[in-house]
C-alpha cells in the first residue's frame, strides 16, 4: 500500500481497521484529568471501533461518567523515523452495546478475549465517531468528519461474513497464506482469516495481525468471492514477476 498516494480518508480507514490496539484517552472522574490506557480494538462493518472493557478498569468508570473519549491508532511501528508514519486520533462517544455482531467481530479478531468476555463486569462498547485527526507524515495533516471516515453498513455482507471466513479457513488456507506471504510480505505459516468487511479482510497468526485491502468495496458474498479470487491471482503473478 502506497500511503503517499492514498486519500486521507483511505489512510484513516486503513489505520482504524488495521490496528489491533489503541491508546484510549478518557476523562478521569471526578476531576477531569486526561487518563490514557491501552485497549484491544476491532471494527464494526462501518468502521466504528469496538472495545471490550471491564467495570473494574479505571477507563470504564471514566466512560460511564462521561462518554467522550479519544482513541489513538498508531501506524508508526517499525519505522526508523516514527514521526514520518501515520497515526489517527479519533474523537467519539462510547456506547455500551449488546449487538451480537460486535461481539462476534471482536472475538474473531481477539480469540483470547473469549475467556473473559462473558464475565459480568465486562461489556462491549461501540465508539460513535464525532471527528478524527489524521497525521500521515510531515505536511499530511487532516481533520475528518464521520462521513469521510465511516462506510454504510452492508447488510448482505454482514449476513455472509461468518460463512465467508469459515469457508476460507476450512477450504482455502493456501489462499490465505498467499495473501500473507506474497501480498503483505508477512512471514510464517498458519495464517487464518478473522473477518471480511467491505474494504478488506483481516488475518491472524498467533499474536500477529495483518490486513489485506480490496481494490474496491464489496457489498455481498459474490463480490467478496470475486475479489478474494482476484487477490490470489495477483499474489501468484507477483511471485512470478519476482
């Protein structure tokens, strides 16, 4: 992915969907000091961040007193000069949710969280974005509104996602391996698909995550299948060229 050639909106959405953790800033109750913590994140199909947090945590008490939060998604890891890399500060409101789709997407991305997701003190939260500040390197600084950051929910793809992921993991592990090794340059075997949304698919191997971007948005199972097949051809062609 050539971030310099991407639109600010595309760069921001890639950061949102591509990072597995974020720094969560909440307002410390009752005095209002900013309080920053590390959280696991996933994304809803429209791009809204999903959190799973405990009432025993300081940040959850803060959120329940004042729902306004900020999440920093840091894409600068591994760069010799981190300030040349992309990062996104998303401002929004944390809303508790029992929507099964949010639970499924979060636990698919973070399977280890299943061991505590049903504890009574844990709950899923959806962050409703208010605006976001993107710094994509020197001189590439943009404020983005929700309409630039979010995509409409794709009902047909949402209904098909679990089947797509299961089918790929059961019958097309070789394709997933091609995506990871040849398209993304990620090492190792045993990569699995954990999610499929309109803009790409999420992969995981042990504690590593990766994301494959689609060339254009997909809205249903048939479009997703066509794009996943196209990506296999691209990976094989790239290997021949190399």
